[in-house]
C-alpha cells in the first residue's frame, strides 16, 4: 500500500475515534453523576481522543514530508594571472577567494572564484 493511500485511511480512523469519544462524553453526561459508569465512559473517551490525536499526528508526518532534492554544489576555480577557469564539485572547507596553489596553465595563483548550486530538474 502506498503512502498516498495510508494518509487518508489514518485520517478517517482518527475522525471515527474522535466521534466515538465525543459520543461517550455525551452518554456520560446523561448518566447519574454518582454512577461509576459515567467515570468509565469519560476515561474511555479520553483514551480514544489520545489515540486519535496520536494516530493523526504521528502517522501523517512521514507521508506529508517532502522528499529532499539533492543539489549539486559547484566550485569555480580561477587564476589571478590568466583566464584559466575550472569547475569541480564542492569540497568541505571551500570558500570564495580561498587560494589553492599554483595555476595549472601559467603557474600563477589559483583561487576559488565562485560557489553555486544546481538543482536537478524534476522528471
């Protein structure tokens, strides 16, 4: 069974439990206050309400959460001495204007010129 089918089912069960709990509260209201049955009905109704709320909130969270999209973070490397430009995957510790050492093309100083992310297109 898919998550899309589970969420409405749990919501319907939660609503039914709530309606039954309120029915028990109404019946307990009409019973004699000194009767033990009224107390049992109130405790039972409260238990059903707690189950209803737990069912609704805890089972619905996972199906409501949106799947995270994996973003590709790109680091652009440039050179201070020439027009050399290279792109690579972001590495921990990368920051803009960080010097990386000698340029591959002219032996000048290469540095991180830019950092950006690319979100993959949904299919």
